[in-house]
């Protein structure tokens, strides 16, 4: 019933030519690959490549996504990119509240909530990231941290709106470190997130929401992680920069 989603977060990597080459490779690999019918692929390149990505996606089996969006609607916000702009490029998904944005750019749960509102007003699915840092896990506070991020970032939404949202659980200690959460650790938090959503919106609604895992996911560990009942896909960083690896992860369902 839930969509399986594999989303690639390119972060601040690739020149335009390299980006075109990666998308080209991805399209070729996709043409020669059979994915499970309910698997959706999302490609999130840097802003300058979104138009190109969106155009290419028309002839392929992936959807374009952005890595960030402004929490403001429009106006004098130098350097920002609005949800309306993304919508005008037919961007389908947008990552919000990635731990790097929280850590380096001061993004708070309130900013996340505002960005989610902007996106939903423009028919773009937010991919809302949550997850604890290493110290919080060592202190046994992972559930408390994730609960706060989910509550503050999402619980102002209506039941109708929440089903448009994708959640990504990304333990910060696993992002770009090569350290992956064990399948059991991922399942524990994913089930917890679903239980929070069920408490707020009812079990039927919670069952419709895709919850992705992110953090050093690669072809060698994706199958085991995706086999967990509450893991509905992955948000992929490093491994999304290589078409074969990204595709191998998408095939892990
Ligand atoms: C990410 O940044 O969302 C991520 C999961 O990165 P990586 O796969 O490189 O750990």
C-alpha cells in the first residue's frame, strides 16, 4: 500500500557536465533494469541542475527533487529559492530538515514546519528528515529527539496533508560515515515514528506514509535494511553519485 521510494541526495557535488553524465547514466541503467512496480526513484541534484533534471525525467522513470526550499513565499530573500519556483519546474519532492541544514544553517523544527507548509501549498511532497546525533544515541535519547522533531515539524498538518509527506529517519552518526544503523535499529525507530503518526492521525493514515532510512546505505546493505517491515525505502547520499550503485539500491526491494 505504501510507496517504496529511493531518493538520491547529491548534496553540493558535480559540475553541470558531470551532472548531465550522471543523469544520462542513470537513464541508461534504468532502461535496462526492472524495478519492483511500486518503487519510485527521486533524484535531488543541486538547484542549478533542477531544470535539466526535470526535463530528462520526462523521458524516464524517475522524479526530480530539490534539496532545500525557502520558508518564505516570495520577495526580498537574496539567494533563496521558493516552493513556487520549484513547482514551476515541476519538481515533485523536496528534502527538508536534513541534518546538515540543521547543523550548518541553523534550521530548527519551526523552520522545518514552515518549509513543509510552503511545499504543500505548491503541491510538492516534503521529504522530512529526522534523526539523533551520536551523543544523543549514546545517552539513550534517540526516541525523545525523533519524537520532538516529528511533533514540531509535522503535527500542525491536517490528516489530508500528512499523507503527502515522506519521512526520512537519518541517524546523524550514520550519514557519510560508513557506519550504518543495523536493520534492527532502523526498524525500531521506523516503527516508533509510525506509532507517533498513528497516535496523531490514526493507524490507517500512518500506514500510508512512507518512511525512508538514510545513513551510509549502499548496495551491500540495502536489501537487509529495506526488508524491515517499517522501512519503505532510502534517502541515499554518497551512493547516489554513481548510477550503478544507486540503481542497485533501488533494486534491493
Ligand atoms: C544523506 O545525506 O542523506 C545520506 C544518507 O548520506 P550518506 O548516504 O552518504 O550517508
